[in-house]
C-alpha cells in the first residue's frame, strides 16, 4: 500500500505545500528537510505538558521554511516520524500503538513494550530524573502524545533483547528490507551518523554495529546489535544526562574481549599556551551550523558546544584534548604558521566533525 518512493502528499492531505513532495524514504532516513518540532526551542518547551494530536504537532512547524531541499542533506527529524505514524493510521484504520501491538509486540512476545501513554497505569513504570545543582529533581513533564510515533514507547531490557534477536535474525522484515534499513545512501551516508532507515551502522573495536539510541525528558537509551558476535547490548537510564553511548561502547569492548577505552595521561599545558586554541569554531552537525567555543580561565581550558554546558578539557599533547566523562572524545586542533589553531576536529563515538576557527 505504501512504496518508499511515494510522496507523503499522496497519502496525507492538508500538508504544507513544501512538504508534499517529500518521499517516504526521506522521512525514514531523515533527509526530508522538514523542520523538526523538537528543535524549535522555547515555543515547544513551554507546551511540553499539553496533550496534542498529530495535526497539532505538525502545526508547531507548518509555517517554518524547509531546513534544506529534500534529499540534499541529513538532519535528525522527529516531525518526519510523526508523519510516518499518521501514514500508518491512515492505512490501518487504528492507532499506531494498537497496530504496533498487533503486528510486533504480541507475535514476538514483547509483553512489556507498548505506547507509553501518560494516563495509562503501567506497572513498574520508572520515573525520570535530571541533575540540578548537586542533586536531582523530577524531569519536566512531557505529554506522551507529543513523542507519538517518533518515541512514545515504553520497554524493558528483556523485551529489547528479544527485539534485537528477532529483527537482526530475520523474523521481522525481509532480508531486502533489513538491508535497506541498515544501509545509508545519499545524504544519509554523508552524515556524521551513517543512518539507514531507522538504524545506524557503525563500528566498535573492529566489529560492525547496528545501533540506535535516544533521549527524552528524564531518560536516555542506547541499543546495539553486533552481527558477527550475535551480541545484543541495551542500556536504559532514568536520567537524560546519562552517558549511555560511552557506556554502550565500553560494555561492547568488554564483551568482545577488546581493551576498554581509557583517558590517556594528561600532559601539563602552560597557561600562556591556552590562547593558541581559544576561540569559536563553526561545526556542521546534522546539516546545521553549531558553534563550539574554546575558553580559558587561566588554569583550565574548556570546550562548549552551543546549547550545552562548558566542559573542562584534558590536554594529551600534540594539540589533542579529551574529556573525563567520555574516553572516546578527542578534540584535535590544526595549527597555522602563526602558531594558532585554524581549525579543529571533534571525534566522538565513531563520528567526526570538522570546524574552522
């Protein structure tokens, strides 16, 4: 009933004109250019607690310009997966969560995986927390009508292990569909994350890894499958600040017998050498510019990605820095003829970003 090359406008009516030519495949691999409602800042944040219909979710960004022409770039996009949920409901005649239950949860024995509706009493549902000063607070309430088909699932470690085994061992989709799900093409193949259609292809310790994770108010998750080892690794954390991706990679390394990543020994850096790195660097993340600022207090040099907190950086020598919370992170500076940095590379979790000063 639905082909990957179909336009979303052929299935859903009353969409903005610029969205109608976007294909189903471009929604699946985040190359549609449609603005993501989760990226619009305060105009969305102040409405977190409201119950919304899918049409109301779309209305949050319906009057905004496209991020880019469809198919020309990649940017993670929750609006796209909202549209896909609406497409499911159009063709099945039932809520996406009911369709998920009938099509996947029941046949695969996923008894603890379901549409995580806020009003539903779910035994053992875990609360989410966030850091505040030196302690913890309850995470801000987000109506689960808003993540909708882009992320309103509750599950457990056991169910996600069963899901990984079923999906990656051929019991969910055809071999050809699985190949397309896990094979980035076009703009998605050029993204910092090599994104297929719902899944990311990466490597850890020389092993291929099929993975996806996510964050939502008070929670973070990471889920991976290593085909050659038939290894499933899943992390569910009830804090949005949890460093689940770094932990995932360390657990995989332990499981396959590879050395754990450790932070190298720090090399002292004289305060008068800080200025060769201090400045602002323009990175491109998910197809959008993001400023990365290097600053110095005279004793500590920090790195800060726009919208995040500054983090102290550890000098390893050879114009290379890391951070204490993730041993995979490297910030490597290119030095010009005047002895000052001209550009930087940011390496984290297998992805590499570059930016000029």
